[in-house]
C-alpha cells in the first residue's frame, strides 16, 4: 500500500491499478481529492517490488491485500479498481466485508465478471502479437517498440493478464456496499453495455457513469475521472 495523499479527513480511497500499472497512475487523481487519504496498491513485481515474482491469480493476491488494507486503513474507506484492478477489487471487497467492508466500490474500464471472455489467453500470445493486442486496446506503442523496455514490461503484463483470464466467474455473494461502474464510450474491451452487468454484483445499490474516452481513462480523461470519483466520495 503506497500513500499518495495524506489528509486529516476521515475517508480513505484504496486504488487498485490495471495490468502492468504502478501506484503512480493514480497520482493525478490523488492530487485532485481534498480531504481524502489515498492509498494505491503495489503488487509483487510492480514498481518498487519489481524484484519479487508477480502473482498470477486473484486468489493469490486477495488474502495478503485484504490483510494490508485491514491493517493500514482506519475509519471508512472506498475501493476503486481500474481494468484488472476491478476484478481484484471486487474480490477484495468480498473478503473485507465479512469484518469491515468499504462504503462503496468503484469499478472502471472492467467488464462485469458475467461478461468476461472465456478462453481468451492474451498472456500466452507471442510477444509481437501481445504488443499488437495491447496497442489495439489503447496502450502507448512507443515504449513497447523499445526492446529493452519490452523485455522488462511483458513478463509483468503476462502475469497480470493471467490474473484476468483465470478469474473464476462462478456465482458469489453480492457486495453489501453500493457499486458505481465507470466506462469509456470508446473502450474496445469494456464498453458501457458490458459494464451494466456489474449490477449483478451489487447488493447495496448500483449506478453507471459513461465518460467520453477509451480504456485508459485515468490518463486520457483525468479531469472527468476525478469528477466521477469525487461525486461518489461526496455521497459517502
């Protein structure tokens, strides 16, 4: 858990990044939120933990992450998960709600579990095909064209994609907190209509928010993402 913003406010925002993402992707969001503690998840193999072996399943990630949240977060909190972080986030909320769950779960750019494509194995693609698939999703092609950066990034991306593609879509208890699903209108992977089924996971209320943009809304539309997140926080 990496602190991005410290405040005397009573509310904490716990942010779970997308595949290959580091805590820093949430810095613009953290800077725009006054009166909120912001913590970002840093998984093994990412950021300052790059020497550690990446985890390859939600089941491997959630127990340690839930323990970290329970230890470090005092008072009410909200969980935000973007793309892969949405799948990690929903199971994190389920694990935490038995003791002290969040006030709200925000999921962005992540299709609902019932809409996940079964049998998709991007993590097994040859390097060039994987890079092409990532670029088609909206990833910046420039770093991925540099062999040294590609050699560094692709193993972590493969591990994270395996997290997504091995996700167990079986029926689970509903979340006890409200859910807000944020989608990009031009997202080729998590189109707004594919986000609607997040309502199946919500036992405490559900709403959606569509933003003009693609898959990487945190970078493409930071002001709009900030507005959408702040709207949820103001209601808590």
